[in-house]
C-alpha cells in the first residue's frame, strides 16, 4: 500500500504584501502529479489546510478542487485533519459531500466518521472517535488510522471525556494506546496522524516556524514524546513544523512532512517535500521524501554596495528577497526606488547602519522646552544620521494634528 503524507498547506498565506496563492496552485498541482505517478492509495493531509480561520473563497476553492482531484473519482482515500490555523467547523462543513468521493475531513478529535463506500471502491468499514478503518478494492488488508486533529488542552480533554490533571502527553498516550490495543494488529496497516509538537525527551526542542501560531505551551500543552504513540503503529504522519524531518525511526518513523512552500525567511534555502510511504501489514514502513520544485525561493541577502545589490536582484528575478543593505547612513528614497525597480519580489529592505554612535557623555543634551517637530528632527538625526526630509516632517505634523497634540 502506498500512502502520501503532506501537511501545512496554509492556503491563503501571504508573505508581506505578496499573495502565495498562485504558487500554492502550482505546487498542489505538482503534489497531484506525484500521487498519480506513484499510484498512491491514500493521501494524508496532517493539518493547517488554511492559513486563517476565515480563508478567502479562492483559497477554499483551491483546497476543494485539489482534494477532489487527489481522490481520483472515489478510487483514492484522502484524509485531511484540522491544524491550529484551521476552523474545526469549516473543516467539518463539507464532510458530507466529500465522503461521496472518498474524502474525509476531520475538524475535531472526537469526530466519528460514518461508514460509507464510494463507487471507486474506498470504504470505511469501522470507526470510533479518533479511529477509522479503510478498505480499498485493490488490497486484501485494511488501513487502520488513528487521527487526532488539533485542539488546545482543555478542548482535547473535553473531547476525550476526561478531567484528569495529567499533562497532555499522558492523556493522549492512554487514548492512543487504548485504540491501538482494540483495533490494530498485523493483519492490517496501522498508522497515526496528528497536528502537534513532537520531540525526543531530553533534547533541545526544535523551534516552531516564524509567524507560526505556537502549539507548545497553549493551555499547558507539552511536547509529545515517541513513547506516547502506541507500539502497533507503523508510521506517524505529523503536521505543524514546517521543515521536513524525522523525529525518530524507532519504534516507527515519526515524520513531519513539512510545508510544500517556504512561508517565512527562517525557511530560506530549504528544499520542500511530500513523503511517500510504502507499507504492508507487520513490516517496517519504507519512507521516501519526494522533493517539490514549484514555488519561488526565499532568499536572505546582504550587500554593502547598492550597485552590487541591483546586479544580483536583476539576475535572480524568481525569488522573494529579504535584503540587508550595509551603510553608514539611512537608506534614502532614491536608493529604495532603484532597488524596488530592479526586482518584483523584495519583501523588506533592512538597513544595517555601521556608523558608530557617540559616547554617552558626548551625546547632545535634550532640551524639553523645544517644540515637538524640533525634538523629532533631533531624534531622527541621532538615530539615522541625517535630517528627516520634508515629506516625513509633513507626515509627522499631520499625526500631531490628528492627535491634537
């Protein structure tokens, strides 16, 4: 059986003023091509389908169009769970229609999927909260899937029907182990998918991505350790962390597939992947990362010469750039204009001022009797090494008038 593991699509994501939706459309098309080329039986999407609780119609349309294509007319099972960026209600809202195509949306940890069968041969033959058993017409053994969409600790405890005071990992351990003992054996393929923060005990915890909503400490949630997952499980498909990596290989591969695109400059230079799993009952999973090629690269560059920066920008048009310009003076409007004219993907220009600041005892004294525009002008000169221009001073006066200062 072949399973494709992907996660953290963040549809509708923006990078500064730039929409990533055109790139997302291209990379999701690439993921569909991988599924078709590899004759994948099941696709797992491990949370953060959207970037916000209220995505735009164009982002929603792209999701539904993509999962419909992945389902191949009900011949391939697609299971998508909610992440911490998703609205559980929105994720659940289309499940009734989606099931007719073999697509299963799960917004909450206590969801119980109704039994059904598609004309293409995808069938859910058994389910309970947090568990479903899928049969596919081409295989004589089932896929048993333990699934846990994201929820904060209080909500998760309520969904799991417990008031215990133990840390979350102990509650999940008990929940998953009960499901594993009840439903999983070596006559089927056993997997688990969740959207959470997993790490090895005693190791420095990996950083969550820039601008990612953290799940580590919400409501007291702590990192989930490998022994939390039941021993019957042959592969754990995780979402939340944006870098593709394997938490550990034993007792089974515990894998973050990562985002299909780089979404922040902390991910600059990363290759993005989907994960292909080949697996049979009672065997070790064969895990193959499949590199994705679509999408603009995110690049951090530093230059000390404007001409050098412009030359690089003009020869690397298909990128998003965080540009640092080393200078002994503040970047003027003319320089900024020439930089932006050289490239259509500059997200930010960061001035790195090398001019040394005067010693504290030689710094000018502040005369609080001066008027505000004069004080502002002196402050700006102290911080930036030059007087503010007329446009900036005019804007400052407008702010004063608006605030009635």
